[in-house]
């Protein structure tokens, strides 16, 4: 059994303040939890039901504590609407040091993405397309927000995520001779534009787009053409959808 | 002021059962509501705060009743976590009759999409790419689910949405000489495949993919190649993201 304090701890990890203080974050959902068990992450406490134990072999090497709980307790502790059979309380990895140079393939800079579902989805897209490095402004939603982890479907642990200011990444990009592209409503048509494989792609905030002072440092403005046949057109695409289409366009030629 | 019954009515419209019974559905969010006011939809009751009245000119031609409410009441009535200044209770339009033939551009068939956010996002993507007709199996989430309306961002009212069985659309496609493509994990690479402009594209359920008996009637299996550089690759893309990438690939050549 687990005590009230563990449940309280789990609930507190919904907030960045407590994740930072406790140096912990949550992973829920059986598929994700099994992925984490087999990864390099350290699990401080693993809560599982009997059913989970019966369904999965658990490699204990990165697990500090394992607790069996009943479904009702797990449900009480869970942040999910439909809890499954496991919750992993993981140790926050150390922040990655920025690379001195950008590599020769596509990287992404996120300028203030706010919605955790969008960030998680973008991470999953990057993982799919072999984009290894994601940089994000400090005001982007936290990577370890439980909703980001959930939406990323395990990809959070497969890509390199760096928090840094645009000025910092701009300097590194210049030193690496990396062109910086940004997605705008009025940019050049991505379908006809030359898209260098070593680009740093900037995607902006859901409502406000790319910040003015970031915009000024962008080399090339690109856009997904609106092909709507309606008089009153769709005004925009969701930022994760736009990221998917642009990344696909960069990668399709490979 | 509005009574308890109106609030009860609004809350009930979260469920398809009551939307069907009352022949009503909800639109929330000031931007969406203003779009609906200026559309052909009939608004049975429009609830607005004083602030909404001050910010927007309201064309009354399609509004049966308009009620001014205070923010607290609107908040109580709203289904949103962050209510704005308006709620439109709209009359359900009649179901569209199926077209006898498919047109000469891309159409989409959705085979059991369950998540309302995904359906809304797919509708927004189709609107963006000028895809005029979306067909969906009867077990796809309801178009008038408030979360679908929200995620579609007004596009729900700009595309033609039809509920029909795959057998029905299959017959229509055959009569129109329309090739049927389906998205699978193991299909042909979309980046090198010839993609006819008059295709019917089938996208499957989030977890289960395309149903077996639908699969059997598909002419061509396509896939977005997984370019992940990780040993443990991302297993899949979200269905709305996959739809965006495939539609982009069909439309880019135009």
C-alpha cells in the first residue's frame, strides 16, 4: 500500500514548481511506463497493480522502489482521466549542455509553445523524422509537464531537448553556418522553396506566432500555402500540424 | 438572465443523445461564435455578456433569441475550462445527402476516428488544403461534439461532412472511377508514390487502424516513412498529424 504522502507527491508533480523542488516527474500509462523501465531513466518509485506485474516482466536495474497497489489506489493517485495499471515517479535528468555547433541536419527551435499537447506532439513528430535536436525558449511549456510526456508517447526520451534563449541558439547557428528558417503566415511557399538539410526551423507560439526580436534574426520566411476553396478560409493550422507538414517537406527529398 | 433549464440544456448538449433529441448543438468561444453568427446556421439562443456586445456588432438575421448574461452565469453554463463571452445554441442542420459521384479532387474517409480533438483537427486540415468532402463511418465521433467543433476552429462549417458506411462510399468511388488509398504502417512510401488527384484517402482509428473489411477494398496502401535515427523508434504518428502530412503530399504538386 502507499500512503497519503505518495498520492500528494504525485498530484504535486503536475506543477513545474514541485517537479523542480523534488527533482522528479511522472510517467503514466502502461506502454509508456514499460518504455521508461527499459530506458536509462531512474525510477524513484514505480507503482503497479497485480495486473501490470502479470502482463509485463519488470527489469529492476533502474528502479529504486517498486510498490504494488490495487486499482482503486492507483486510480486515486493518477492524474489521468482513464488510469491504467502503473505510475512511474522518475528522477529528473540533468539539463543537457548546449552543443557547441549544430549538426548537418534539420533542428527545431520552439518560440514560446504553450500547449503541452502541442509540445508533446511536436516531439513525437521530430522523433519520427529523425530530427535529433529540439531547442525551446525558456517560456515554452516544460518538457516534463505530464501532458507533454503523455502526448510525446515516449519520444520525449529519444530526442535531445534543450532550453535556451533564441540569442544563444542564433550565435551557435551562425558559427555552424546554419540557415535559420521561420514559419510565418506570409512566407515563401514551402513546396517551391529550396530547403537546405542543415536548417534551424523556428516555430512560433500558438496565438502570437514568432516574437518580433526573433523574427528579425530569421534568414528566410516560409509558409504552407492555403489551398482552401472556401470564401471564408481556414485562417491557420495548429502549430503541431504545421510543424509536421514543414518537417515532412524538409525530409521528403532525402 | 437565464434560468436553470437553459444551463441544464447547455450541459446536456455535451452528449450526442441530447443533441439528437433537441436537434441542437453548441458553439463556444467568441471568435467561433462570431463566425457562426455570420454563417448560414440558425442560432436558437445566443448568450452573450455585455463585453461581447461592446466588442462585436451582432447581425440578428439568423438568431432566434439573444440573451445578455453576466460573466458568472456564462461561466456556469459553459463547457469550456476557460469560458469567454458567448455561447451559441445552434440548430442542427439536416444531414447532407450523399453525392452520387465523387469530384475530381482528394476526398477523405475516416474509419472510426474516436478522439474529438483529432476529428476537429482533421476537418481544419481538410479545409486548409481545399478538401471539400469528408466521409466518416457511423462509429466515428460525432461532428457536433463540442470538442470537435472547438478543435475544427470554424472549419466544421466550411467543409461537407457525410456519415456513411464504407460499403456505400466504396460503391460511389467505383462508379466515379476514384482510386481508394489507405494509410497503413507498411504501405508504399508516400514520397515516391504516384498520388492521383481524385483519390479517396482512408484514415483509420487511433489505436486499431483501418478495419479488416475496409482494408480489403482498398486499392493502394501508403505510408509515411519512419526516418527516426533512434534504435527504439517512434512507433507511430498521431492520426491527425499523419492526415496532414499525407494531404500535404497529395496537394503539393498542384
